């Protein structure tokens, strides 16, 4: 099937499609629309972001509902406010010629009263985020007891965000004989389980292979020392003068920090994360769509629902915790038949993750070196030359030509060109002329060392471990957060049953010890001491013993007198201090000196 007319859509929808300028249905639309129009069946559809999934379920739902009825007949659940609004606007556009159609969006951050009024007018289709939908059901502000169709859009992301119970509660208020359509980019076991629980004998449609990345996106990774991650990001931006990108960070805090640093350094950047108000998010997205922002720094959750087809690059400033999430990230580019690039900035300890991602997405990464300063200067110079060459002449300048020619009458052509281009070229040349090489060799053992040389770091003992719910990654994240360090400034994390070890740069030793003086977490003291052994205990092997006994070198203990291991009992005296010399209490974040930023 090569046209929308052949899919069986009615005249009203075909007129809407014509107004939107759509000509050829995408693969997921060709496969899903005829099935959903012909049968009342449950459906599981797997397709990457940007392949037209909204139209794949939207057209059949619009054709099947009764627009003359004020009863809510269709429910679409989506993970974020942005995606909820995007789906709502697209359905309204598709059903432009369907008289009486009312599609209402229900999401957090907006007035419950206003949304309830819109539903009361008669909403045939409700598009909602799970949290707000559950809230409105509990207040009896929406009735979904008679719906005929339910859609779980971006199901994998909703489950990753912890909406399983909300979805269960919401679907409990719906008829058992409804048709359920589940659309997802990946098929982890959690999505398979929800399909099994809430659906009956579903048809499965797959575009490409499960969890596979689109062929329109190329994948690259750049190996750097952890401390050079931000410098690498700036070089990648400078090496691509026409970049229009989404930069992914793992936390809201890192997202805000990186966006602020980019703005300080003169880049057109903005942050998108969950701590922004709805009005702030709308302003950021409006600026991004209008290309007033070239570099949008976002968390994975906030980036869901970004419907922009011209994104040239996705930059993974930090890799996600879940490998499947990388598929969602890379799906932000290479949309609507265009090509895109997904870049990953990695430290040595993360290279093994690249191989895992390759197996999931069934695509190979190309290892590339961070461009040198002089390479960037050349790229910027030629970019400027091309822009000037392709610029249309504004003849309003003609009246000033005599004065300009008089100013440059003694200047040779070559000299004039040099002067003209030096205005922009000199800025990059002065910045990069003495810049260091950021490339790192990936030879040797891959470990959680961030490429650091031994001797320049300090190893610490900390009295929390697996019994406290930590593994090496969660402990690393905890330390990074409380100490206000970069992710790769904490390394060689070794978690035992009731205690752990970690390393930081030598320069951070005083800061770490001062911070953990009388520090309490969840009602108990967390004690940190300097360990004499720089490396991993027991030659780097994990503690396989029982009862939390220490194994390995006895030197991997707190420095100073050979004390017995501290108890993890939370009932410690309130005034207890470490055996170090007394220090003043920890300063608040606002009192701490800010790190200097190199321009």
C-alpha cells in the first residue's frame, strides 16, 4: 500500500491528511491502520520514535469513534506532558474536518478545574499522563467506564518512569471488552508483562527489529578523560557549526549545570528537565523549535515528546542507566527520512557499555577522536566562507559602497579577505592555539578508573555497603551528588557487604573528609576515612565472603592507628565525631566557594 486512500480511511480524514501535506504512509502506518480498521483486536506495535506512531493509532481511533456522542470513547496514556500535548494537537489536526470532535489533554502542571470543564463539554478522546488521570478519576471528574479503545503510547518509557501501578489502577476503571493498542520503541520484559496482563491475544507488528536503531542514524563515540567531558562537548559543537542538537544528561542537576556553562561560554543553549514549571518548559521548547536554541540539554524523561524533525545531532554527555534508553535518545534525530548522528562522550570505564549497546541496537559505533583546536579553526573558517559565498546581496548597502571603497582603496584583495575573515577566525584561533589534545587511547584494561594515573588520587573507606542497598553505581551517584563532584571524579568504587571503598583526586581529599564530619544520612552517621591502599582490595576482586568480613590486603583500612571496623548500627551517640582532629561543621551549599570555570 503506497497511499493513504488505499488504507481504508474515510473522506474527512483524507482531507485532513491532504491539508497537512502528507503523501505516503510510513511503514508502521501501512501495517497498523488496516488491521485496526478491519478488526476489534488488541495490538502490540514496536517502532522507533519518529516513525509516525501517533497517526498509526490516531487515524483508526478517529474513524471508529462517534463524534456525535459526548461520551468518552478513547483513552490515550502517554508518559510526559510534552508528548500528551503533542498527541492532542496532532489528533486535532488529523480530525480537522470531523465536525463535533473534541480531544482533551489531561496533564500535570495545568488547572484541574479547566481540564474538568473541557471534559464536561463532551470529550470523545482523552489524552492523559498517568498521574493526572488517576487524580481526576479519584475526584470523579472523568468517566472512562464506557471507552472502547485504550492506547498505551511509549509504554516502555511509562514503565521506566514507575507508572505501572497508576496504569493498573486506571485500566481497572475501563470495560474489559475494550480494544487495547500498545505502542513502544523497545520491548523489555516489563512491556511484555503488561501486554500479557492487560491484553487478549494481541496482534504484534514490528517495524525493523525489536530495540533496533533506525538506519538513518550513524553512531559515534569519543573517548576522553572524565574531567575533560565538558571540553569535549564544546569541541564537538564547534566542529559542527550548523549543529541543532539535544544533549542528554542523567540527572536534572547535571542538565541545568551544563546548560548554564554553555550559555556562559557563549553558546545558544537551554535546559529541559522536570524541575521547570510548565510555562518555563513551554518557553524553552518554543525557542528550540524556532532554532533560537541550538543545543537543548535535557534529561531522558523531559525529552519525551520532543517533536522536531530537523535535529542534526544527539549527544550523549552521559550514557543512560538502561541500555534501551539509548534507543529513545538516538531516535530524536534521523526523523522523517532525514539522517542524523548520535554521539557518545565516554570515559574508559564506560567503553564496555558501548559494546552492550551495539548488541541491543544492532548497529556498530565508529570510534572517533575529539577534533584538535586547529581542525576546529579550519572548519569554522570554511563554514564562514560558505555562508558568505551563499549570502544574497542586500542592495540597501549600495548607498554606503563609496565610503567603504574609499576606506579600503589602498588594500589589496588578498589583504582585504584576510582582514574580513580574521574578525571571526581570530576568536577561535586565540582560544584553541594552545589547547591540549583530548584524545585518549582505549588500549589496556577497561576499569572504573576514568583513565587516571595511580599516585594522584586518594582512596577512602566508607561505612555503607550492599546491606544499605548500594551497588557500585548507586554509591557512585550518591557520592557524586552529595560532594558536588563530576560523575568521573569518583572512581574505583568497590562495594562490600557492610562497607565500601572509593577514590577521588588527591586535590579533593580535604573536601571529602570535611564534608563527612558528623554527616548523617537516613538517621545514621556516615563515616569516611582515608585508606592506605590506593588500589582495589584483594587485587581488585569483589568480596565473596559471608558475614561482611573484610578480605584482601590488611592495608586497605583507614589510615592511622589500626582500629577495629566501625559498627553499622544506626543507634550511635549524636555527638560522635571521627578520630580526626575536630573540624567546623559542614557549610551550606550557598556558603561553599564556587569552582572557577575556564573560558
